[in-house]
């Protein structure tokens, strides 16, 4: 009976993070291992994506051989690459839950440091739980991207390997790499995550939403800078 009550409570906390983060906070506050369910679920989704993505990359390379390379030569080269790609897929699949937990821990650590600086009173275990639940929104984006890739099948392109759920869909012509990086980063899910995290922290620490947005900003700013570096590094 107790186990079922805990499970129902965590499932309701998981559902509420999408529409009512303050209710999620109420349900997970003070619960030592409330993070387990969202980390497990996020890890499973990431594992499925990590298992699929290298295979999609190989298909892209098959569909688009380098200039001056025959189809036979390209196929031979890809066959040589296949064992390493398979090993990478297996490793990233197995370690996905650990990676999800580590990313939540890093975000919680950065936000906790900001809370200390801003004199926001919050317990780190509660903050870590909140981050784990809010990160399910990112997992939802990963799942959506996975479904897009699976839907493309053998017709997958290099464009498909990057998610496109945001402002980048509105860009026309040939925008700069910087603008493309910013627009791609701010997907519907990323904005949703930013808002949910700030609202959740406001409820958790009993502070204004403006102060909560300020405290949570370092985490997504670091993510934005990382995305911009990746965008600028692309040929």
C-alpha cells in the first residue's frame, strides 16, 4: 500500500511539472529519492535516442557520400567505421541514466551556487529533486526528436540530426550561424523548461518569480553558450 501511494504521488508530481510546477514541489519536498523516477524515465528515453542516433548518422553518410568518392568506396569506409559506431552506441545507451543524473546534479549545483549568492534559502536535495523533474521536459524533446528520426527512416538527412522545434523554423534565407544557433537552442521545450524551473524554484524557496528566473538563468545561459560554440564550429 505504501509503495503504491509513493508511486502515485511521484507520477502526479511528474505530470504536474508540465502544467503546475508548484504542485510538483509540494509533492516532492522533503522526499529523499523523489529524483529516482524522473531520472530513470529520462535515462530510458535518452538510451533509446543514443541507440538510434549513431545508426541514423551512418544512414546520412550512406545517402550523402563525399564528393569524388564512389558509392562502393563510401560503403567500404562506412563498413570499417561500423564497429566503432556500434561500440559508441552501446556505451552511450548503457550509461544514459548515469548521464541524465549527472546533468541534473550539475544544473542543481550551478543553481544552488546562484541561490547562495542571491541569499535564497533552499535545501540542495529538494533543489536536485526539482531539477530532475523539470528535466523531464528535455526528455520529452528528446523523445519527439527520436520519433522524427524514426519517421524519416532511410531518407534521414543531416538536417534531421538536429532537433527543430523552435524559432529556427521561422528563419528564412541563409541566416548567420550565430542566429541559427540561438534560434535552434530556444525550442518550445527549452522555453517550457526555463519557465517551469523558475516557477518551481519560486514555489520551493517562497520567493518572487523574478528572483527565481535570475537564480535559474546561469544553467540555461551555459547551455546557450555551448550551443552557440557548436553552431559556430559547424562548416
